[in-house]
């Protein structure tokens, strides 16, 4: 009878590794044996076996064949044990075989934003990983779910994205910001022409979201009349970003009072609509919370967001809400350290940006930021087919 052995939730420390000098592949094998990662077959345990290893400048990949019947879930709780034993940072991959990347250098514990990170289009720098700098393209993946405990980088990431989008696309970007920290984080930017609204509480958020939902209905009619299905395949260049900083404050389960709960229910319904259909119409949602629970993150919001970013989480449950996976609870207590997930988890160090840096650079680029198309009277309709202007198209790559 074959039976796979679940890895215990208690992480075994590096003390399991003998002190004599061992190769990394041997250390990995010992961790498997000590944690009983494998399949029981009679009195024996069939462990993963090293198939081959591939080395490059940044890391070595150890590829293991797995006993039939051993699920990937059996490796969920051993990453910390492996990193402790190897004294190196690692990443897992599964594609029929187990691939363990063992990195030769650690990620920086702090990395400061500079303007060299700015690019073009709708890309923002997510962070630095062991293989280079990673960018997120909001035209490819229009929404993002961000979570993690307080003081570890969520608002810094939002401001870094805000600044990057503003500098890259001053003519074409609009921001609707629900700053549920009393407006203290983004209130200083509310006079920028690109910042259409900054809501500081639940009632103001409901008003802003009502405007957005109304605009979505109008945009749907326009798209249908022009037989458009997705804004990236049209000449429309404008993108409207809805940024929610502390989405838990919009949860009916958290707020008190019957009338207030109705506003909260409306807000969650509106955000769900933006997540479901807003992407094709040019809306991009960045939903951020330090309380990643099923009550704080509406299911329709979560289900319609592919891109996830989790800073250190308080528990496996919190990690699963954001990433649909464990791992964020085991991140080191380093501000800016996070897991970025599209098709798989990648650990990154998010760049730090300060309000002082943002304001200084906006002051130095007033001609770019304030001399926008809107200020010149150019509208979406001026960029439609048939108005005599060149038609442009952006492919969904």
C-alpha cells in the first residue's frame, strides 16, 4: 500500500543538518529524509531523488523526480527548513518534477527607487528578485490584490506605482483613490490634474464608486456601439486607476450601524463590478488591505484578479487569502520583502519610495504633469476612429 506522508506544520530547523561540510544537494536530501517527505511503501519510504542539477551565474537548479502519488502540497512547509539548512534563499517550481532554485546571493534588505526604473506604457517596477528587476504590466493584467501586515510596504508600493504611472503616462492616466486612512496618505496629491478624486472615508468612497459605476455603464454602451471588446484593441489611450488603500474599512462585517453597512455593501458590490468588467473598459483596480480575510476581500474581487502581491502575512490563512497559497507568513521581517504572483510565486524586494522623492520630482517635472491633454481640452472622443487622427492599437502580450 502506498501512502504519502504529510510534512508536519512545525518547521524543523537547520539543526537537522549534520555539521560536517556537505554539498547542497546532499543537504536537501537529508531534509527530505528527516522530514519524511515521501511515500510509504511497506517498511520503506520513497523520497524524491535528484535527477540532475543545472548551474548558472545566479543560482543552481536541483531537479528531483518524485515518487508517484506524492503531491506538491507535501512541500508547502519545508521551504524554511531548506533555507535554514542551506543558509541560502530558494524557490520551488513544479512541472511534473520538483525544481529547487538555490540562489548564490541574497536579495538586498533595502532597495531605493530612482528614476532609472521608469519605463514606458503601463508598466511599474514590482521589485528586484534574484534574476533581475521585475515589472508589472497593467494592460496585460489590469488588476492587483495587495496584502500583508502593517508597516511592511503596502502603501509604499501603492505610491511607487502611483508615481511610476504618473511619470510614464501623465497625459493618459487618471486616479480615483480611496484612502481609508483618513486621506492622510494621498490627500497631498489631490490637486494634481490626474487625481480626479481622493476619498477619505466610507461615505466619500461610496460617492466616488457611484460615479465610477455610472461611467462604466456609459463606457459599456460606447464600446458596444463601436463593436469594441477590449480597450487595448482600440485607439483609446486613457486608463483609470482605482486605488483602495485599506479595503477592510469597506467591509460590512467590520463597520457598525445599519445605514453604514448599506454603504459598505454598495462599495464592495461596486468594487466587484470594477474587477469583473472594468478591465476591458480601461479601469485598473489596485485593492490593498492589511486584514486579508474573506470578509475584507470580496470574493468577486479576488476571483477576477490574477496578479497578487503579498508582504509578510500574519498567518497561513492570510497568505492563502492573498496568494491562494502559503508562504507569505514565512517571509523575513524585512520591509519591502514580498511575494509577487502571476502564474507562480516569486520573492522580490520592492523598491522604497518616499513622499519627499515624489514631490521633489513632480516639482521638477511640472511641465509634464500639469500640461496634460485634459488641460489642453483633448478628450477620449478626440481619439476615436473616424476623427481624422491616426489609429493606434496595443496588443495584449
